[in-house]
C-alpha cells in the first residue's frame, strides 16, 4: 500500500506517540557513576557494544540536566575541525594567523553551557585523536575556549565491534574516566514500555565538602606514599594503553572523584566503577582496600569504651577491626586493655556473625598472663567451653 500525502501527518502522529516517553527515579549504578563524573567536570568515555543505548542515555542525560546536547561524530571529522582552520588576515606578520573554530564550538560558547558528546571515538584515526587532546583536557577548540558550563562525554565501541576501529591513543585515553556501559534487561523492557531511569546530578552535602576533600587527599596521597610504583605505570600493550591506567593526571582525577563520591554519599559500587575507570582495575581495587582501612574504627577508641563500640557491618571490615583491636593489645598489653578487648568481642558477638569472633578470641586468649583471671565477659562468648579450654591452655 502506498503512503499518500494525507497519511504522512497521521504517520507522524503515530511516531510521536511511540517516541513520547517518561522517566522515573530508579537505582542505577552506571547512571549514578556517569552523573557524578559529569558533576565533577571530568571527561567520561562510555565503552559498550553498538546498539545498547549509549547515545540515548546521553540524550536523556542532557534533557534531565537542562543542557543543550551537541553531538560530534569524531570519525567523520578532520583534525582541523578540532584544532581550527587557519584564517589569514590583512597582515599575518603582525597579527598572526588565528585558528577559526567550527560552528558547533561557537554555538556552545554562545550558550555558555552544554553537553558535548563525542561519539564513535574508537573509529577516529590517530590524527583526529591527536587533535582532540586539547579539546578534552584544555577545553580549547581552535582559538576558542569552551566555557566552564560545558561537560564532555564520549562513547566508543570495542575494537572488535567498531567499524574500522582504532585503539585509543594513550595520551587521549588517560584524559578520560572510562565506564563500561552495559544494559539491564528489566531497564530496557521498562524503557521500551515508555519509562526510562531518570538522570539527575548527585546531591552534595555542603557541610561535608571540607571533610570530603580532606578524606580524598588522605586516601589518595596516603596510598601513593605506600605504593610509589603506582604513581605512573604505562601499560605494556597497546590495547591496555587505550583504557584507564595510573598517572599523576589520572590520580588527580581520582582524588576529585573520591571527594565528590564522599560528599554525595554514593555507594561503594559506584565509587569502585569510577576509581577503576580512572586508574585501572588493579590500582583501583588497591585504593579501595586502602580507603576501607582508613574508615575502620580506631582500636584505641574501641578499647577506651567497648560498650559504645560501633563496628562495621561488612564482614571483612569487621574482621579487620577486631584484628586491629587484638594487635593493639599485643603491642601494649596490660590487664585493663586485655579485659576491654574481651568486652569488644562481646559487643561484636551481639551485633554480628558469631563466627567472626572465634579467631580474634583465640588470639586474645594467647596473650593472657598467669596473673590475669579469666574475664567474666568470656561467659557470654560461644562456645564457652572451647574458649575456656583455650584460655587455660595458653597459661
């Protein structure tokens, strides 16, 4: 059946109904990581297979943030489209030759804000990637500087699924926060039914900003003091150089992300995505473990007031806390501290899994001196008989 001129408006109405969708608040770690990095004004690179919604996510993000979206397909541009075209004036010897920016950059400057979306980045040839270096890091396009209200997000397909793809150059890759973009079946089905997750900037607690900065600096600087070889580590393979890897630049980005994540109170999963997407999986996971240890309660505080002890809920952190208490007693043993440590173990038994208490209790029992009587708190620990035998055997 032929589509007549009368039917075109009706077809347009049907298309409008199909494209009219809404949003809803919905937990989404990927989207939360993306919006936090955008709030931190760091360039983000979304890696994902074709057709999984990277472009649609950016369109929805721009709408949700009230920012005009400017999409630039990197692979179809020349280096001069980013570095600028030379414009010869009346007296080049006196005035020089300015580099004229493209129209999309001029429009962003006029708007004073916007979301610059660099799509198909992995299909851009090396010369174009080199021209993008100043755009991504310095926010310069030709002779123009993009205003602070402009955020940059890029998208790329893995080389295996990209059309005539290239590996990302190491200098360009090191300027991005890399996020692996996947889809969730339930989100896609609900979105096709007309409702997608809503992208909103994280809420930052203004009272927590100084503390968030101090915590981020303590975490990153303390970690790099302990692991100096990770300050700069360029990967050996070309493929890995096109992803996240540690350098002073990427550690600076990581510090900013930790501060923003702390001020926003995001989950550990979101922080993990951001940190690993900036310095790589290995260094990122090491940093997260270091942050976990920083957040552990001070053993001396726990020994000073065992009844008020607040212990971590996560099993590994609780175990590390109890080990820290026992180590503190071992380094400075006396009867009062030994008794207080038993009170901390009782507190741990009352508020968590009993099996986490057994090993610390055995170690603490071995620290007993002959003149120290068995503490009354031991009666509340299970199994009592086993613990009593261990205390007696340690004499």
